[in-house]
C-alpha cells in the first residue's frame, strides 16, 4: 500500500508540473488587442518593410492564439487573409497560399457564413498560383471569384478580378478574351472610381497591348496617345508608342500628338511583354504579373 500511495503521489505531482508548464491560454481581449495592433500597422498610409514585418508577426500571433482557443473566428479569418497579403507583398507566394488555405479552412467551419467572403481569398490566391506556374489552379480560383460576382454584382475589387483574368488570357495567347476582361476592369474604374488615374492607365495599357497583339495597330496607338494625356509614366508610353508608330516598313497616323509628361518621370511598373504592374490604391503587389511599383507609394489591396 505505501508503494501504491507513493506512485499515486508521483503521478499527481507530474500532472501538476505539466499544468504549470503548459502555456496559459491567451485571454480573448488580449487576442482582440493584438489584432487591433496588427491592423493598425497593416493600414498605415505609408507602410515600410519594418511596419509590414510587425503586422505580419502580430497577425501570426493572432492566428496561433485564435486557432488554439477556436474563438474569434471572424478575426482569425481576416488575419489569415491579411497575412497572405503581406506575404504577397514580399513575393512569398507559397507562404501566402498557406495563409489563404487557412482562411478557407476557417470558412468551412462556418456553413452559416456568407460565401461572398471567399471572393477576396480567390482573387488573391489565384494570381499566386499563376506566379508559381500552376495555371489550372489560377484559372479555377479566378473563375470561382467570377461566379461570385454574378451572385453578388456589387462586390468590391471586381476590377482586380477582371484584370487578373485578362492577364491570364493574354499570357495564354488569347488576346481577344484578354482585351474583353481588361475592358470590363476599365469600365468599372470609369463608373465607380473616375478619379483613379493610376488604374485607368494600368488597364488602358493592358488593352493597348492586346490591341497591338491583335494587329489593331491604329487602335493601339490611339489608346497610348490617350494614356499620355495623364502625364504619368510618359517616358515608357513614348517608347511603346514609337515602337508601334515606326514599325519596320509601316508608318501609322494617329489623331494628334502624344502629350509630353513630367521631366524625369519614373517609368517603373511597365513590365513583362507590355502588361502593367497593377497598383490599386493600397499596396503594390500586382494582382497577376509583377512586383511592387515602388514610386506609387502605398498600394496594399483593401481587406
């Protein structure tokens, strides 16, 4: 009997020590506080790599604690998406897809949630698959997002979706379908964000690139001439304009001169076979093609 009592006491002691060693669950108010801090860094008007890293680490902590407690699922879902966006900015597409997969897992635990929440997951994850040369999955993600726009026609960032689809079709050689999607993106900007000159130039450049590929050189010239009127990226517009205007053995007339831009204006952003890196008013990772446009300031997509 004394031996048995001693064994029981040892077991109880080990159990107590294990309880003391186990991490204390983070209080729910503490998780909310972490999220607010992360979100503040995320939404800075002029973020830096350092502030982005702070946000990334804080969202990671929110995810860890919220997954452990299985509470505050709405914050968990948003944290996964915002972590993915920050990783996209860094070009860490595989890690970003892991974050978006976490958002999808979180969503599937809540059949009562509105499926419109998936739209942003799809339009951010789709281009990441493209960057990783997984074109079938990229199309799948973006097509799912397009189906959601039919169900919810007022979803924000539809222009991002249509530009991404346009770029995918462009890269696959379907310039006609690419132009159609770029036109849809530009139409949204003209109706809903008429003062957004950056997006107007972005999508207009992509349309002009499709027109060039389709052999519609005069129409392409007219589009570039129109883009030059905005006075942004004019050096690059001049270059492309000249390449079309003075194609070997051909000279195309255009209705008016190309306006002159600002002296010394930066042309970063035009990349990869004429398509444009698309900033959209927040953080500068392109929805489909390229790197940050550093001279445009803060361009993180709104989440």
